[in-house]
């Protein structure tokens, strides 16, 4: 049973806090991007091993929401938000301590702790908003969350690049711990939004039955996989581009962070455009337009890399256009994925897990491909566009038929 709406009011400060907390998982995932080549150098590990700091994070990020949903229905949203932020801060300090011990395995463990905590922050913020706001108001809050997702990665990469260049990459973990402490202070002032009578007991059989029923929704499952393909393109850029920019272009970490603002500007503009176009055209038309832009920009990257024309413009500008198109695909598909969900709490848990699980699979694939060949990265992006079309066109045709 979906919990009833709370009579608790979320004031402007509370909403601002939720916007910051919901993006904490993205901040934790991508802030380290600029530092990856330097982590490989300082810890004497390979490029592929270093990329596990991202892939393992995505794995934990994908698993987390499946557990936090039922737990929050039992103990409430606020306690789980505070616990998640505290674990995130502890994981950040653990990574810093791992560097002092020169232990990469320990760092991987604490990155997983950060990821599981970040998944809790993401899930709880959505649940808290759903507790309080009715339909149209919830759409408004959701748009704030999406805006936060589009702004957090470029700012995080820029901050990570600055810290790496002037203070060394371990300072990134100290920054994340301090930022988490600030969010913990803000979140302590959040109200409890789940009413006592709406709390549910933790009965494993009932939880599994709800997940099983939710997984029968083909729109949710296929839509979530498409979202995962789009998200994969974003994180593949954050994982591979630092090495390309350092080894082939010669960018310093702070310059890489500055140039990375361009791709995410494309993502931000795509989100704004999809919001405007959604009132003027069909969901399927928005998907087709986004996929076409997605496909052509990936193809342009293949052309440039095949001819070994690798500059800041040929790396960052095509990705900016690609993320613009992918935002149109994402927004049109996310709406469709949840359109038939009966229990939004369980549906969003599955959507987040399938989305991020797909991303984890592609980053893991990247680790095992011969990325010393320059074409691997753009060809992988191009393959993602083909898979997105293969999954998306039947889904949208099915939606039109119904």
C-alpha cells in the first residue's frame, strides 16, 4: 500500500536541502573524475583498476535503493536520510585514510560504502517529496531535482579538477566529508513526513511479492533499461575522458574540469528544451528527435577519432550535443516508464536500480575493452544509441497502440 500524503509542510529551506541531498550521490560519483589519471600514477595501478572507483560506485548506487525503500516505509524518511549522509561522510574519510595506508582495496571498499549511502539519499528525497506533494506540485519538485542532477556533475568535475591541481587528489575526499557534514546539519532540520499509521512492517515475503508484481510492468522495465543506456553515456564520458584529455590533449586537471562544463551545459539545455517541447509535441516525437541528435553526435565522434583529430573541441563539443539529445530521450522515457506504475515507491526503486545497474555494466565493459585504441570510446557511445533505438521504438509504438 502506498503511504498516504502527509499533512506536514515542506518550507523553502527544506526543499533547498532536499535538492542538495538528492544530488549528493552524483557529486560523490563524478567529483573524482578529474583525478583518475593521478590516482593511477600515485598508487601505481593500471588505468582499468582506477576506473573501478567509478564502476564499483555505480554498482552500490544501483543496489542501495532496493533496500532503502522498505526500510524507509518502516522507520521513516528523515532517519534514513541522516543515516545515509553519515555513512557517506564516513566512507569519504575512509577513502582518505586508505590513501594514507596506500591501500587501493580499502579505498574500493569505502567507495562502495559511499555508493550505498548515496543511493539512500537519492531514494529518501524522492519519497519525502512524494509524501508531501500532490500530483502537479510533485512535478514541480521533480523538475528541481532534475535541474540538480544536470548542474551537480559539471560543478563537481570543476571542483575536483581544482582540488587535484592545487591541493592533490586526496583533498577531494576531505571536501566530500565536509560537504556531507554540512548537509547533515541542514537535514537535521527536516520534518518527519511519514505518518505513524502509514508505516509498514518489514516482512520479507511481502516485500519480495511487491517487487515481483512491479517487475511485471513491461513499460517500467524497458523504460528503465533505456534510461540506463542514456545514463551510461554520461558516466562513460566521466570515466574515459579524463585519460583522453590528459594523455592525448595534455589538459591539466583544472582545465579538464573547466572544459567539462561544456558537455553538461548541453545536458542542462536539453532538460530545459524537453520541458518546453513536452507541451507541444508527443512523447514519441520527443524521443525520436533526441535519438537522432544522440546518434549523429556519436557518429561525429567516431569520424573525428577515426581520423585521429583529437582536440578539446572534437572531444567536448560532440559530447555536449550528445548529452543534449540524450536529455530529450531521458525525459520522454522517464515519463513513460512510470505511467502505469501502481506503487510508485517500489517502481522508483526498480527504475533507479535498473538504470544504474545498466550504467555499471557498461563501465565494467569499458574496463575490459582495449581502450588504448582510440575508437573504442566513441564506438561504445554509438552502440548505445543503436541499443536505445532498438529498445525505445517498440516501447513507444506500444504506448501509442494503447
